[in-house]
C-alpha cells in the first residue's frame, strides 16, 4: 500500500512538467538566418518561445542524449557520494565501432574510482564515454538496453513524441533522433531536477575523489565544459552563459543546448544540425555563433510592455431599469504586460476577441462585477486572457422598477399560480351553486298524491 501511495504521489509531482513546450509561442522573425537547421529560443521567465525554426524536424541528437541519461540517473540515485570504479571492459567494444570518432574520452584510466557526482559532471561537461558507461552499467543493472528503455520511458512520460533513444553515449544511429522542441521540453524539465544545474553548467570541475596513484597532481586534474561560450579565453565567450550540453556528429553537424542570463532575463537556446564548414570549406562553429546571435537579439530587442491597460474601455452591456445611463462600460480586471519585440507595434495585437457572460443586465450593477473576458492574440497565437469588469456602479431606478414590476406581474409565475387557483375556486364555487340550486328546486316541487284503488272485476251481463 505504501508503494502504491508513493507512486501516486510521484505522478502528481511530475504532472506540472509533462506538458509540451512551449506553453506560448510567438516566433518573431530574425534579420539574419541561422546556420543551424533547427532552433528554439525560449524566455525562461515566462516559458514563452520567441523564435523557432523547424522545431519539429527530426534530427540526430549526438551527445545531447546525455541530458536524458543524467535525468534518469539523478531520479534513481539515493547516494551521490557512492564511489564507482572505472572498468575499461564496459566501453572497450566502442573503440572499433562505426562512427567511433564521434565519441569523447577523458583522462581517466581503468581502475580509477570516482563518485556519482564526479561521473555525472564528467558526462555532462565532456561527454566522457568512460563516465557514461560506468553510470549506465550501475543504474541500468548491468544492462545498457535496460537503461535505454528507462530513457525512452522518461521521454514518453515528458511528451517527447518525436524522440527515440538507442544508446546513452550519443553514437550515431539513424534510429536515434529527437527534435528541437522535444529537446527543449527535456531540458526545461531537467532544470527542475535537483543537482542537474550543478552537473551541467560549470565551466570547470575538479573531481572530489583524488586517485593519486594515477593522477599525482589532484589540483590540476580538471575537466572543462565543451561549451566554449563559458571560456573567458575563447573567441566565443559570452558573459552570462550556463553550459548544459554540446554535441557533434561527423555525418550530421554540431548541436548545442545552452542558456544565458542578463538583466534579470534568462533564455534557453536549442540549436541542432549546424554545419561544420562554411561555403569555402573553412572549419566553423556555427552552433556557438547562432546561440550568440539569438541571445543578443533577445536581450537587445525584448522587454515587458503593457499591451492592455486596466483603464481601457473595451465595450458595454445594456442595463435595464437603470437610473441614468442604460448601459455599463467594461474594462480589464488587470493590466496585461507581456514580453514583446520592440520592432513590432503592439497595436498589431488583436484585442477584439471578447466573450460576454451576459446579453443584458438588470440594475443594480456594482463596480468590479465580472461581465466577460477578452483574449489577446498575435498571428493566431493566444497571448493572454483577462476578465472584463464593470467600470462603475449602475443604480436601480425605482420608478422604472415599479413600472416594470407592474407590466411583468401578469407574466410572473405567482400571477399564473394565483390565476389558476382563483379559476379553480371560481369553478368549484359555480359547481356548488349549481348543485345547491338543483337541490333547492327539488325541494320546492309539489308532490302529487297517489292513491291505491283496488281493481273491481265487472260482472258480465
């Protein structure tokens, strides 16, 4: 019974996160086209997509699969200080596989001992095959396929309908795919999982377990994030960036999932299938360039603007029996402010989608009474819905009310009931009167006497 209750509780806790991303999408146009084939840019403050490009096109995730592997491990780990031993036998068969050049290895050796946090961080920062396979073996019960099944089950739970995993390392497989939208869904969920931010965002990490036999200078034994936007020495450095994950596949291109914050705003960028080379064949890092461009565009051109003031009069409803005006004006209950692109006039927002709760009202009406609602839309996307309330009081006219009551009385149910009762009583009275008259008449009518006369036979003569 306890297990059942715990399972129900877990489902209830997860429900807020199993909805697809985005909750809202605006998709404003950018001036310079992205090199990445698929992209999604989300404002994390209000979970609004402000730009997307081929968000539902299936792409190869590469090492972005480590995000899902980390989520599965984090949610199944009870001791992050548990120490695991690196065993080359767990991953040596990957050395000679097709596309093995896409796999990443770090400076750990067979026999090194690291705790779960160390291994998770190595996997997320460097895509370490050693760390990934050690964790997968432990949390998958010695079975890679079992662990992959856990990854796919979690994807289904999160509503990632266009994602399928076949391995936890990111090795190229045409049957392993995802979309920018699904990867955004996964990342936004992952950021709610305890410790995920700690293992995916640092630029540099020093393992907590020394392993001095194989790494004599523990202080210099560090792993750096593959996201060059975190590196102050890199040409791609971008202040305010938080790493998350990069990926690359020789036959596909470069991917990145990263965030950046500035002046209280945070954006999540998902970019998939950026080419390795430009048109002249030069090696490029378009995933970083695209992310930088999107972040600059968002930070420089988006701010919260009031798109509907709480004083705006949006319509009126007729009011009968009113003293003075025979209508009441309606205004928004609350002011509506949303994240908006400064190059798009807010007047383009449609404010005419109004639903009135009443065709008409009878006085009195109180200021603040809810009369309906208005839904703001832009390019077919719903931005916000707010209730409409009465601007002022509308008092009842007693003269109009009495006249109305007089005209309405014959139509009232009380009148109909009284009429029926009166009709029945009158009918009963008439019946009683007729009956009494008949009885009375019968009593006044004279009765002729009847005499009994014996019959006498006449004698025949």
